[in-house]
C-alpha cells in the first residue's frame, strides 16, 4: 500500500484488509510501530522515543483524517494523502 504521509524520514502507511482496531504503521530506519488511532496508542513495535513523539504529534493533528483513511482501506479503496508534520 502506498504511503499516506512522509516526514523527517518517517513513512506512514495503512494496509487494505488489515485487522481492527483502526491503526496505522510508521517506519523509521529499520524499525516500525503500529499505532491505534482512537485512542492514540502503540499496539506493537518500537521506534526511538524522539521519533515516536513526532509520530504521535502528527497523528494527534490528523486523527479525523486517519479514521477516514481507515474506512477507505477497509473498503479496499486508496487512502487519501495526509500532510506531513510541519
């Protein structure tokens, strides 16, 4: 699945047919994490603390868009791009 956002070396993706609860994946370097959208919480994986903080900051700004993208990918549609962390 294509990335829905990229910033500061972080790549954010969602996968069609992925399991509930609504979540996204963040990759940085060789590490990755799954993050629940509501509430924002790490579901699995690890990232460096600074990077994880940036992911959470970005996700808090775009929670509504992330939930809308989750609805799209679970319907096997392409998610909308979300602006990067400024």
